[in-house]
């Protein structure tokens, strides 16, 4: 009898060049095998493609213009500013500073890093779904995440929130990976993700609450002490670079987020609608996200995802009952991947399977009106800074002055709305700026205490105020309005969307 180890090879069996046995016809060319595209890769590419559609169409709003203003300063000027304002956005500003120095500061280029970050978040959401559930859920998660209106909204915004979503999404997957084999080489990348999330936005550290609860649940089931120790040590190390930022951010919080109101219970429902960029999508996600809890095979991972999505929102509500409120949808945007995966698991559990696919398609279609709306020119801002800049450019003369509405309305950044669109050869003198924003290490200049003295010999001044009134000095501080009225006459005035642009000439 011939043993299995020494049995002759049949004519249909040959060895390939790598030494592996191949079964099949001995003659004829063998077609090369195509490597399948990983699910995380196509999900990332799809999310990037969706986020890039119309990425430069909507005019940038004031927060994006703050990013532009900070990123276009020199590194030293930017670091100096962060010591006084917006320290919590410092890492993002530094990243954007390097980006615009290479790719320019067009609206599309300012926003493209956020689109890339959302694409990365989609990849980790799919990896998380695959680790917790199955491939069908992973595919559904990739499709659902890519077409959430909020993903496009913040994938097209020059702010740090997409990077926070990326960091937290990566941290969640890395935690699950580390919990399977709690070794130092698996905890180390988790520490980097935690640190990155905190440095991009300190409020995102709320995700450590559900992560801690997930670790406790796993420990309770497995009773592996090194899991608890590994998690605690990793988080402690990760927070070392974040602590100084937290302390600095607390000193700046009153100025930056003092406008956020203390939330009531009803605020949770309002936040939920805004979180997804569409009340309809928010309702649909809430409905299907509950399904995996009734699915015995997926109940444990569903509970973990529910913690990852809900706990930070509830924690933000509780913390915001104190002196400072952090309860706003974009601050908890990092929960989106968890909700997308949980909803995908619910859709994937529907039977027959075609019902789940049809339900996913319905959710995507429900979001299309909101997708179209957020790509309109006026989706984020109700005034046309570009048109105001064109009016000034057409009538500009060297030496012209500039007076935008500031005072109590400086947070609306009318000056940035206009300055962003001005061509480089149009250089206006900021008449009432006693000390520039750069020299003041601030986003805003220090304005003159005695406006009359700051007028100097300026012959012509462009004044940009809110529209809707015949008063060319509407909303200007009284001292500034009186100084202009006493020394200038209105030569012309043009109304553009939301703004009044007036050219003043000195009275001789």
C-alpha cells in the first residue's frame, strides 16, 4: 500500500513556482488570480468620493475662515496665537498650515484634509464592523457611513471634527484588537489614537468612558487582570501630552464656547437630529440601531457599540449642567461610526436578506435632499462675502481703508468673510485696528479706544455692515460711527446678500 506521504502525483496535479500544490489541468496557461479589494479600502474611497462632490461650492463660514486665518500665519505667529485663543484647535491649525503651504488656500484645498480624514474614519468603521459582526455588516456599514449627510457636511469643512472622528474610530478598532490579545505592541497604537483624539479636540476624550465600560464588560466575562491594567496604563500614558492642552483650554473656554447654553432634556433629541445632518436619517438610524439588541448572536457587540455611541452624548449632557456647556452636535460627532456600524448590523440582520439591502437603499435615498442642500452656495452662510469683495476690488484705489462690523458682532467675522475673497493686489488699511490681530497674538485686532485719531489721513474708506437698513454705519460701535459720519460722506452704497458695502470719501 502506498502511504499518503509517498503517493504519486496524478497528471492533474502540479506544483506552482512557489512550491504550492495546484489541482487542475496540467496543460494551458493559468489565469492570474486577482486580489480582492479590501472592504475597508473601497469604503474609504467611496466616502472620499462622496465628500469631494461639490467640496468647493459652498462659501466658507466663519469657523472655517478662522481656520484659514490661523493656518496662513507663520508658524511662530500661529503658536503665539494659540497661547491666547483656540488652543484646542492647535494641532489641526498646524496640520492645515503645512497643507496650505503646499496646496494653497482655495476653498476646496482647505476642506480636502477633512474629506481624507473622513475616508480614514470609514475604513476603521468597516474594520470594527468586521471584527464585531460579519462581512455583510461591514459592507453595510461602509455604505451607510459614506452616505450619512453629516459625514459629507464635516468632510467638507475646514475644521478639526473629521480628524476627531478618524482618531476615535481608529481608537475603537485598536481597542477591540488589543482586547483580543492585550500585549504592549497592541496597546501602543491605541495610546497614539487616544492622544491624537484629545489633541484634535479635548471634548472627544469622553469616548474613554464607553471604552472603559467595554473593558470592564470584557474583564467581567474573562476575568483577565492584565486587560484592566493594560488599559489603565495605556490611557494614563496617552493623556500625558493632552493634560497641558486641557488646562490651557479651560482658561480659554469662557471666551470660545461661552455662547453654548446649558441643555435641557429636550436638547438630547435636538442634538440627535443635528448629529446626522438630517432629522429623517436620525430617526431611521435610531429605528434600525435597536434591532441588533434583539439578535442573540449580535447582542454583546451591539451593547458595546451602543455604549460607544450613547455614553459620550449622555456624559456631555451631564457635564454641561455645570458652569461650561459642551453640548453641541459637532462635539460628539465622533460617535457617528459607532451608530453607523450598529445601524448596519440591524439592517444586515433583516430577513430575507433582500429586505436589508432595500432598507439600506431607502436610508441612503432619504438623505439625498440633505446631501444636495449642504452643497449649495449658501448652505453654511447667509451673506455673500465674495460679492462684497468684488465690489471693493472693482472700485479699489491704493491707500483705501477698511471698516468691517466688529464690536459685539466680531464673532461673525465679517472682516474674514470679505478678506478671504480679496485678490492679493487689494490691500486695505484696517482703519480702526490699533494693533493687528497677528501683533496681538489673537484672531481679532485690538481696536482703537479713540477712533478719530486712527482715521489719520485716509481719504477713502470701505465700510461693510449688515444689510437691511439705510444706515451705512449699522451695528458699528457708536464712537466709530460718529467719527466716520463727522469726516466722511457716503459716495456710493451697494447691497449684496446679507451685507451693505459703502464707499466713504473724506469731506474736504
